[in-house]
C-alpha cells in the first residue's frame, strides 16, 4: 500500500533556511578567525625573519670591518663602519652606518663609498629599512669586542657580541728632549776665569828674557 507524502510547508522551508543561515554564519566566523590567525602568524614570522636577517647583516658588517668604527648617539646608538667588506651592493669596500629613525623608530642601514651624516643631496647612498618598531639599539666596544643590544617594541631583546675586531692603534707623538740651556758669555770674554782686557786698553809688552 503506497502512502503519498505531502510537500513541505512554508513554515518548514523557512525553518530550514534559518538553520542553514546559522550554520553558514558559524562557518564564516570560523573561517574569518582562521584567516586572522594565519595573518598574525605570517606577520610574526615575517618580522622574525626580517629581524634575523638584519642581525646577521649587522654581525657580518662588524666582523668584516677593519676596526675603524665610530659609536655615537644619545637615545639610540649610531654605528658607522668606515670600511667593511660585507657589501650588499657589490662594493669592494663600503662605508656602512646603522641609524634608528626617531620619527618612525625604524632601524636603517645606509651603504656607500664616502658620505657623511646627515646625508647631502649629492651623496650616492643605498638606504634599507631593516627592523621596524625599535625601542632599544645600543652598541658598546671594549678593545676587540663589540656588544650589540637590539629590541623591538613588545618583544624580547636580542644581544650578541662580535669578538676579534681589529683595533686601531693611535700613534704616540715622540717627545723631544730639551737641550740644556747654555749661558751666553759677554763678547770678548775668553773661557775660564781670566778676565778679558777692557776694550781700548792695549796689553803691556812682554819683556824679553835677558841673554846670558
């Protein structure tokens, strides 16, 4: 015996659509959360990769220098290496400076032949943004050891030391020995204690020896 089933009513269709919309909304939220977590993870890995690459470049810059480097700055250190073989642009010997921008707190690396800071309009220099959001950048040197401290805002600080950096020895000026001061004799005064004959007075004649 066949039982004929009636079609869905309008209320059942509306209830099905409502349930389906709830399921789709939950799926959309889960997909959105997954995308957001992936985006945060990508940014974190990208920042970590940039930080690692930047610290490696800084390490190689210091290790490849001839030891002639200057450290200055107040809030952040400013490191300039006058001659390093670690060039990113194919220079045989490059001058490299590491500076933190006070407006954006970005660690910048400049490379060129000969230039001064602040840069002039005719300086040909390559500038790269290495690490963003820097709140600590200090460089210290003691003889052949160079210590670097770097930290991004909200993250743990990174520190490393470069050993064996050549030292630039300053040449000491030779001290000239002072010669003893000789007292000047008045003109016409012969050496010794014998007084000189006053000018204008002739010496008395020496008598001849009597002949025997």
